[in-house]
C-alpha cells in the first residue's frame, strides 16, 4: 500500500505563505490522482473538503473556489512528492491538511496522517 507523509504545516500570520509537502512511496503516477483535503477545527473526518487535486497523467489540476488564485498544487515525479503552495493565507485556512492518493479508476483513497496549519490574525 502506498505511504504518504505530509510536512510543512505550522503557525503563520494571515497574509503569509506556506508550502506543504507530501512524500509518497508511489513510483508511478500516470493512472492516479493526488491532492489535498482540509479538515477545519470542529469538523470531523466525513467533513473533509477537497482543496486541490492533480492528475498524474497530464498534470490537470482542480481547486476549491475558496483557494483559487491563492493555492497551487504540483507533482514532482522525480521526487515522488506532491506539494501545495499556499499564498495569502487567511484565518479560514486553519485546518489539518491531508494528502491523498487515488487511482483514477476507483474511489479507493489512501490518506496521509495530516499536517496542521494555523493561521493567526
């Protein structure tokens, strides 16, 4: 089973930036989708929301409306890692961010353990 390890979370002031990293044991990405979900404080696992995703084949990306223009997801297949660059952070971005890995042909999702981001005002 693919392993995912997130890093890069922390405390940042509103308006600041962070880059989250997700190291993966996967070695092929063509038939997979990777991405990031957020779980804000007080929300449970079932309420996690997709923030950004990227296709292993073609590199197509998708973003939640709330982060469009502020967040950028990219996949580095040479480093077996996916990143989420977050600019112009707002307090509403405070959440635990989870990396995911999913075959494009199924709904079976592998989750990382998450990295916490706290944005202070």
